[in-house]
C-alpha cells in the first residue's frame, strides 16, 4: 500500500478516487507544527545559535500525527502532496521530520490542479523536498514571529494598539498616508464648456492650440461671450486600433476584479476559490475546477493553450484564435506556477451551474472567461477624433466603434468597453456646423480616493509588499485589530491605526517602510533559489531591529491608563481601566504591588430549572472564556451542558435536549431533530 498525504480532507477524498485501491490518501488538515513560545522573549527561536527554531505540535493535532504515524508504518512508500508553494513545501518538511520518514521511502509530488491526469502525471516527476523553499518559508515565519511578538509588546505598552507586523504595518501606513493626503487636499474650482450638437457633444480643450483651464465662472462667461453657435470642422482623424485582452488571473488580479465586479472581499474570494480548486462534486465525478489559486505567474500550460485554441476554433471560428499574452516579468514572480485557469476549457460555467452555489458560479465564470479571453484575438476598434474651432477656441469630440469584437465576444461583461458613435463627418472637413447650444458647468478637483480592498491589493502588488497568500489575511487583520474602518467599501484609519503608524515611524522608519519590506521579499526569493543564506538574512535584520526596539522602549512614553474616578478599596490608589485577554477590566493602578481587580457586575442569565436539584441552569464562562451552561448550586450540583439546554426531554432516554445551530440534540444519546 502507498500512502499519499495532502493538507485538506476534501482534497484527499477527490484524489483517492483517482488513484484506486493501492493508494490511501490522508490529510494533515493543514500545519501540524508551529514555533513554540519558549526561550528568550517567548519567541521559540534560539537567537544566539543561528536562529534555530523550536517547534511544537499544534494543539489538537496530536491525534492526527499519531494516526499518520500508524499508517506510515503500514505503507510501502509515502508521497507528500501538500500545496505547490513554499508554505506547502514547509508543511511537507514538517511531516517528513515528525513522521520519521527516510530518504528512501518517501517522495514529494506537486500538482497545479486536482484532475486525474494532473495527479497521475505528478508521480512521474516526483522529487525530494526542496530545502531552499523550506528555508525561505521558515525565514518568513521567523521574521514574522520576531517582528510580531516584539513590536506587538511595544505597541501594547506604549499605545492602545494590540499588534504590529512586517507586512500589516506597512499596509496600514499606506492607508494612513493616503488619509493625510486627503486631509491636506484643497479643492480647486474649474469650469467645462461644451458645444452641444444634434448627434454629439464637444468639449473645449484648447485656445490657439494650447491647453486651457477655465478657473472661474467669470472666465467661463467671458469665453461664452466670444463664441458663436457656428463651429468649423478643422480635423477628422480616424484610427484603427487593436484592443488586447488581459492575461489570465493571478491572485491579486482575481481579488481585485472579484471586489469590483462581484462585490466579494479578498477573504471571501479566496475561500470560494479554495473550494473550486479542491474539488466540486459534479454529476459523474468529483473534480477540481480551477488550477492553484495562490500564484503570481500568468503562464499557461501548453496543453491548456492547445485545447483552448481548438475550443475557440470550433465554437467561435478560426478568426477568433488569438495568441499567448506575455506579461512583463518582475524579479519576484514565482513562475513555477501557472495562472489561475479552469482545469478544462470544455467545462463551461453554464454546463455545471447546477452543481455550484451562486457565488461559486459567479467566481468560476469570471475565471473561466478571463482565461478563455486571454487566448482570443484582439478586438478591433475604429477611434474617431473630431476637432472643431470657434473663434480660436478648439473643441474636441471622440468616438469609438467596435469593428471586430474578438475577445469581447466572451469578456464584455467584465470590461468597460462602450461604443460612442459619432456621425460621419469626413465630408464636412473645413465646413461649418451649427450647435444647438453651448453650455458651461462648474466642477471641483477631487481629493485622492481612499483605498478599497482591491486598490490596496493592487498597490501592495505593485510595490512588492507581501505575497499572493498574504493579501487577504492582511486585510482581515487590519479590520480585526480595529486599525481601520470600512465605509462605502473604502479603508479609513482609526485613531488607534494612526497612533500605531506614527509610533512605528518615530522609531522604525528604516524597517517599517515599503522599500525595506519589498527588499525583504526579494531576499526571501533569493533564499528559495539557493542564492542567499537564510541565517545571514535573519542576522542582518536582527542587528538593525533589536537595537531600534530597545531604543523605542526607552524613548516612547508609557501609555497612561484611564482612571475611573474611584479609588482602590485595598490600598487607596486610583482604579484604572486595563485591557485583558477577554476585554476591558478595572484594576488597581498600583499593580503589581496591589493586585486588586474589581469584579464585573453582570446580569445572570437564567436558562431553565435544573433537572437534578432546586437550582437554576445559568450561562457561565470557563477559565478559557468559553460559554457553557451549569447549575447555580455548584459545587453541590455539578449539572452542566456545553450547548444550551431547553425545557424538553429526549423521547429516547429522558435527558434534557440542547440546541445549537438550529439543531436540537439530546445531551446524552444520539437523538436529533430540526429546530422548528
């Protein structure tokens, strides 16, 4: 028996169907180990000995590891088939190390899509774990742990913030900087003047063939007084232009278009894409519908290109067959991956709509037609520009006609390409045409637009901050920490977000900035290619970071706690509001000398009578903060339930029923019914 280990349980079910009875496919359910919180500063890293990491089993993963170890002993050979990126490579390495695999009884396989051919072909190109990729991912993890733990402790001591991070804090700085641009912006008045004709309109843009800006109503009135309704056509220019399709999606462009066209945030987009990648149950098979969705490469496989050309020829005609779009490659593009594309061009969105949720269908349709359009012929347009003169004031009218739709035949829903038809004015050159009216309109310049999720991701990608897999997490962290508010789908920094940014820039402007963060991404890429030593990168960083951190602890004033106005009943010092694991609480300002904490007064929520004594079942909270339901006569009565009990008994065993997520279940046996 051969054992294949993947990350996702849903992925394992799909793959097992392709491989047959000689293979067992099991899941690690993601990461199995992480850095401990032991050692200096609780980092789980030996800072004095080449940043050696100390790993511990993630809580809840011991059983999974033990089960995998049992299956490894039974297996003739083990294939590690985690995701085809650096994080996946690191997970494979952790599995290799934890499960005690040997060099001669394992291989690493990768596939870009979960289809039968891709899975079977991956075995032909099996290899060993790429230690350079592992080193790159582990370096990223160590960097993020050092910065996250150490800077977060500083922020908690000196501000009202709770965390800081290598990428998170730079993204926040972009939002804060944009807000300050907006605050400084002073609107400027300007006016437009338009000649309105029967079939089109023309805007004033020149005076004596030089640019003109009309800054006030007085200037507009002066110009209008000089104009007649007779305009002379001085030039009609027609140009044939090719309009190229966009390349297929990468992670950032998928998130951006899903935001603008479908209204999905980055987290939702990636969650749906994950399901499409791992496998959807269709009529006769379970199959992954798209290729791997964490990528920054626009490359398409030769096989997909060939099959798509054939599809275009048969469905739309040979004249619609296009060419492969070549994107300008940047240094930190990981070209080992493909772009995000359908696993089969024959699987049209319409043909499988029945098997998808509405959101899955919308996203799959957009991915499908983007990939298809990228291999279709350019659209062709006829662009017309008409220049008219009125007493040495020049007006311009533009139009566009699509002469060949090309890729727009399938992609028009996602692109703003509108026809603006101008009348045929070729024969009117040097002739006079009369306007129905000449109008003026007041405008004001607008401040820079705040970042939406889509625009922030676009900016981060352009600047080289973060990686495809980090964009969605960064957005969610900024919202979760309350560093930003989202208003009309735009990011507005909160008071805490601005405070965090200012404090970090006061002491860490040389590290928490766009250039340094982008350069660090480049260094991580070099580690992945074996061109840079990971220990050296970490040492160089730490030599800059730790002295700056110590200076910051000395330099920045300690955050003053807010006084409640009451005094401590034990020692007489003022009571203050502090933040804890479960929110705000009131304690003595003389801590740790005085450890008085005021007990919070809250209404006790009675649920039902206790079935075992004369007490009441009330809502309680465990030591770890989890809500449960227990008798108020504890410890004399130890009746307790994790789910909320109701005043109804089980028809099978007579114990109380409990309710959770609209399901009514017995607290003792397997009885279950829907909550009506």
